[in-house]
C-alpha cells in the first residue's frame, strides 16, 4: 500500500503532471490502485519499477518482456 501512496503523492503533483497525463488529470490513490493493481499483482506482462534517490521517490518506469506479449504486440517491436 505504501508504494501506491507514494505514486498517488507523485501523480497529483502539478509539476509532475505537466509531463505525465497533464495538469488537469491527477491520479489520486483510488485511481492509482485501479490503474496499477493488475501490474503490481503480476496479471499483466509488465514489470513495474520505482526508483529512489536518497530515500525519495524519483521515478517510475515500467517495461515489457517481449516474449510475454501476444504475438500481434510483439510484431510492433521487431526491427527488420
């Protein structure tokens, strides 16, 4: 629950929202849980990562393992 609360604090900050989703589109705790719970539980082929610097949340990153995506999605990422 603590990670959800950190993300909610971060994603309701107007300075952060200028670069993510827009200033008029905050992510309060309820929306954070709804949006990210499937990723956190491992129900999606996404690996979530929170980055800290000096014990302060600095960034969120998520990545996808290509082999875990459906074939149609994998085709988008292959370079020929």
